């Protein structure tokens, strides 16, 4: 059976439009991996440096995936010159993207994370005894020296990266959270070493020489923990580009002029080469079929589950999968010109573009850090100038106290702890969240785009109904025993061959025809017949004898025919019946039109002159889809349906699930363009899909949601994955986002209130009023308490209802 896919012939036409939407031939736009960035401030610095270079029209640097997307004029600047500029300021750029360098980059990232995890564990391990001694055993003999020994590896070795980054920032006259960590821990450590070696300096002035080794160590341990959580999230965000690239084979079968076939690296293939594709192989480049025929799975391009028939002259696309046949094609577009290559670049650009919401903590830290440093310095000089005989002493204590109490632990933990608990809460409810950005953004969604196949529907064609037309008005019924559908008739049971009119025999013939077909819809019919009507029939011949016994012939794009005992039988679409002059009665046409109105595909089974049966094949709508869509609309969210299917099917599905807005015959680039169109209208757009063809739109959307039963590429590109592929999980995900963002804001509020109240007291604001001057030890305890309060508030999310 070869029912023609109406979209197959139009697949090639939009390819040029998909490409031309994004790329300008006059410029070069490329994405480069960047190393050496430790925070969003570093990304901003790299972006500013690149943007200032002659020949670079635009640079967009993403800290989330450690990459720089650069639009430049090759005649004015080369990638190696960009690399040299970044190396001068402590960063690096990978410009020669060979397979070896890519593998080495991945290994470097893994080593970095393992080292960070090891430093975090050791910092926590060494900080625990420090806190115990500092809080409860201060009078222990040589306690200061013991704490010094424990704190030194934490500050000088495990936390060395903070000091290196702070130095690099200072060289470029900027500051970030690393600066504050380095200053507070460095001064606290240095001050404690001084007090340990020279306690008489303070005792002679009537001041107890306290040490703050535990404060310096705990600060570094907490911040390392936050960094590790951040790195883990970044490491899990996506390997989508690698998997997209994995769709293209490494080698290609080239047919030489003498007819011999050689296995050649894909990089060596040229336009107009003849390529051989065997059953089950991926098509390596774009081209047109020259010889042979087959069915090709283009679901990664069109998103539809039905494979497309390919014969001489038809277009084939790189990355799609050949089914059972074998054919040769002429290479038309190779290398970076294939549709798959353009999809890869589109996804790269969308992933590397600026997020709608930047890292809030890094933005705040850009103001917070210099303000705190300024307040600490002002406190020191104020005490020195107006503090009398003990002004210098009190000034140093105030300086250290301000920097210790203003340590960014609470500020740094406010977001990651809430996100961590929110992500865990989502996982418990079947919602996998891979990106904090999407969790922060989801509550703002006011428009959501749904793919049809595999998102609203189940994603696999099945037979929903089979109707036998024997005995209807205007048709003649064969004589012979009548057998109900579902019953089994065995050859020879009655001592004679069943009459052609018997339903069981006709079902057997239909099964024989469909099992000989290579079309995917035939598999649905075969599965239905085996399960529902012919559970144990011995009437069927072995598969190998079908073509001999039934003289089966495939009619490309129409269906399949065969003979049994001189009688012709046909399984196919309406076009094939018309070609064979098999009439459709008014009642059959009415029945078929009713089914088509419900987004179904009809396959007819006929004898030589009349219709015997009609098979309804549909991609069933998920039971929860309509309820889920109604819930989303009840939240004030506009719902859109985008599909690569035809307009009749799209309209029928939209009507059944209650969607008012839909678009049909959409290619990957068209879907992404529609997302951009909604974004330009000021909408916060979510995209839910399950196929590779959805990956570009998923990457473009503000919030991307993949079905857990969908393709690996869609799951990797998307920031959220619904494990059960159930649309009813989207509304809880949005509610979880709102609760998480609320918790983050609460955490940041308390972190700032703590600093707003604590810093002035640490500076000595109350001293003129009541003589109170905050001890650095109390400041360290307050710092720890602020962190505990933030974590505790985040843990409340565990019991929140979504």
C-alpha cells in the first residue's frame, strides 16, 4: 500500500526560504567556543572586547554555553586574530573546530567539573572542624594555629580561583562576586594570621585579638558549592548540537562511472556525485533520486510519522533515514549547504542568543560589590580620623567586619537553592527542568505553540475503524458462508476453499497484501488485522510466498494489487480505485468524507469491480490534550497549533481539542519564524514539541518544552521535558515557576535586608548612640545565619502544591 503523502512533493520547495531567512551571504556568522569565563561579567567583558574590534559587526557571548556568536567581515578580521585579542586578557577561543579539538574541549570541561567538585568537598570537609573549634573550643591550646593549618589550604589552594579572577577583573578596572569573595576572605585570613603571630599588638591596646579563619573558610566552601551547582546545570543543558551533527554519516557510498562503489569520507563528496543509499542507512547529503525507489523517514524534517515514497526525480534530504529499499541519487547540496546543516546553525544561533532574563544575581553584584568595598574603606578612614587613640584599631576591625558580614553567601545562594528545590519538585511531578532561566521565565508565558504529532496526538498511526461494505445497497454479496469479523476460518475445515465473499478469507488476503507492502501505513493495518481479526489463522501463507501466491505488485503513491485464484484485489487510496475503474458508491463516499473530516486517512480494500472494505487510519489524540488546552486558556494563555500536516487535518485536530489558532504545512524554519513573530508582538512564547523538526522553534522560544517520548534532539534542545508526554503537566510547570520565582525574590529581599541592616551596624553606626560596635565573630555568625535562612526558605518549596 502506497498512499501518497500530500506534503511529500512540496517538501523541497521551502528549503531555500528556510536558509535565506537567516543568513546573509555578504557576511560570515559563526559560533566559537570560549574558555576562561567564570561568570556573566566575564561574558560581558568578552562581548565588549570582540564588539570593539574592526570588522566585527556584532558579537553575542553566552556564559550559559561558553560560546561567542560573531558576525564579521572575513576580509577585515580573521578568527585567529579574535583568538589573539582574547588571549591577551586571559580568555581563549577555539577557532579550528576539528573533531580532535572538540573532543579535547569536552574532556577539559569534564576535568574542570571533577576538579571543582573535589575542591568543594575538601573545602566543606576542612570547614566543619574550623567552625567547631572557632565556635566552641576557642580556649583549646594552640587553637589559633590549628585553625590556621586547616584554613590555609582552603583559602590558598581550594579558593585560589577567586583570587585569580579578582586580579583579572582588577586589571580591567571591573569587579564581580569573585572580587568580594577574594577581598572578604583574603582580609579575614590575613588579619587572622597577623593576630595569631602578633597578638600583643592588640592586647597592648586593650583589644582582644580575635581570629576569623572559620569565616574565611566557610565563605569559600559555600561559594564553591554554588559554583558547582551552576556548573552541573550548565553541563546538563544540552548536547543537542552534537546529536544533530550525528545525524550525518561519517562516510558516503560513491558510485563510480564503472558502476563500482567506494566508501568515501563525507568531507570529500562533491556536487553531482552519484551516491548509493542502502536499506536502513541515513542519507548523507541533499540530492535527487536517479535510480531505484524506497520510503524515507523524514520525521526529523516534517515531524510527521509516515515515511515518504521516493522515486526517480524526488528530493532526498541529509539526515533522513532510508527504509527498506535501495536507490541512487545525485548529490545536489553538500557540506554546509544541506538543510540539516542549516538547521544545526539555526539551533546554534538560537541557543547562543541573549536570554530575555539575565542572571539577576550577577547584575546586582555589579553594583553591590563596589558599594560594599567603598563602605568598608570609608569606615576604616572614618574611624582612623575620628576614633581617637584607638581609631586605627577600631578602623581595621570595622573594615574586616563590613567585608565579612557583607559576604555574598546569602546573595549567591538565594537563586541556586530555590532553583535546585524547584527543579527537584518538578522532577517529582514528571517535569524535568534543565535550565534555571526557563524556570524563571515560565510564569510569564502568555502564548504557547503546540506541535501536532506526538504532542497533541499519540505520534503513531493506528487503525481506528475497519468497515466491511459487503451487503450494502448497490453492491452484490458473494455467496458462501458468512463469517463475522474477529472469527477465524481455517483452510480445509469445511473440506473446501472458503468462498471469495467470506469476510475471514478477504481479511486474510488483505493481510497478505499489506504484509508484502513496505509502506508505514501498511504496518498499522497488519497490526490491526493480526490483533483483531486473524489471531491464529492457518489460512495465511508464509511471507516469502506472498508475491508468488498473490502476484503482488506495488503501485507507487497509490497502493498495492494482487491476485488470488484469478481474482484481482486492491488495497490503496481513492486515486488507485479510479485508475482501475472500481466505482465508489454514494454511501461509501459519504462514509469516507465523514472520516476525512475527522483528520483520518482512508485506505480502501476492493475486489475486481467493487469495494469490499474501508480502513480508517488516524494518529489518535491524547485523552488529556483537550483538558490541558482548556486549562492553559483558563490561565489567560493563547494556544496555537503548528503542524507540517495538511490544512484539513490541522483544522480537524484543532477543532477536536478546542484550539482557535492553527497553521498547517509548516517547515522547521516556518515554525521558528512564527515564534519570532509572536515575540515581536511582545508575547512571552512557549513551544512544546517532540521531533527534530521542532528543534529550531524550541531553541527560539522563550520557554521550550519537549515530550519525553519524543526525539533525543528535541529533548536536548528543550529546557523542560514532560516525562509522560502529557500536556496536562504544562500548567503545573507554570505554577511551579511562579512559586520558585517568588521564593527567589523572597531570598534576595532577605539577603539585601540583612546587608542593608548589617553593614551599617558593622561599620559602627550605633557606636555614637549606645557605644555598640559589632564584633567580627558575631558578623561571621550572622553571615552563616543569613545563608541558613535563605536555604530554609528555599526548602519550603518541597511542600508547595502545584
